[in-house]
């Protein structure tokens, strides 16, 4: 009996099995939840589905948005789309629909010596997909404090900006700052940083 043949066969079964999983739009990877029902299909006992990891919220101008939430231009968080411009966060996708936001943002870091502070108007620890609808604007409020830097959109992972709309990012130290990859797809983007 060749153990490598069994390992290769199990790998092929797993690879074919994973092809049927839903694809997470933010990461492009096959992803399932513990409640999906996939854990019992063809091979029960050989594949264990782990529970979802803790959700990391998105922050817009210091306001925490959890999955499914809307944010009005006045800073109100709701479960339904407000009248006028809004931001909506769901499944790692932030939709900006004729949304205007001006501010200093969320304090997300300090320099090693602690002398400099870094803020972001939109901040996510995870990868973030920003979909534009209509004309949206992100504008920094200039800090009068020394060694304070305000950025527009910041992600600890990847950022994708896409959609049919336009986005103006104005007055920031960095307009868009992705820790890994930045992808801009077919949008009108104006950055004055």
C-alpha cells in the first residue's frame, strides 16, 4: 500500500469539494460558514468546518460600522438606507452612495516613539472593497496639532475601489493606504493629498 496515493486521492477529493463553496467577494477565496450545511456532504467526519472568526468592524470618521449597517452623512447608524447620501457596509464591501464625509477620523496608530499620531477617515483592519455609486467625497479636517497625520482610506490588508461612481479624496496625508495591494477598477477617482 502506497500512503502517498491515499494522500493524493484525499487532496483531489478536497480540491474538488472546495470548488463548490461560495466565493468571498472581498478575498476571492472559497469560504463557508459553520452553519452552511457543507460539513455533512460527501465525507462527513473527514472535513471539519470551523466557526467564523470574530468580525472586525469598519470605522468611518470614528463611527464603528458592523456588517449590514448604514451610516448617514450626519453620522447616524441605521439598519436601513437613510434618505440622501449614505455609506453601507456588508460582507467586507463598503458602498458609498452620494456620500460626503468630512473629519479627522479614527486613531489607528502611533509612531514607535509615540510622538506621531495616525488617523483615517475610513479604516479597516481587513481587506476592503469600496463600491462607488453617484458622487462621493471624503475630506480631511486639517489638524492644528503637530505630528498628527490624517489619511483618507486605510486598510491593514488590501483595498479595491470599483463601481460606477466618482470619489474625491481631499486634504489627507495619504489619500488611500493599503498595507498590501491597491486595485482601482473603472472609476473616476480624484485624490488631492
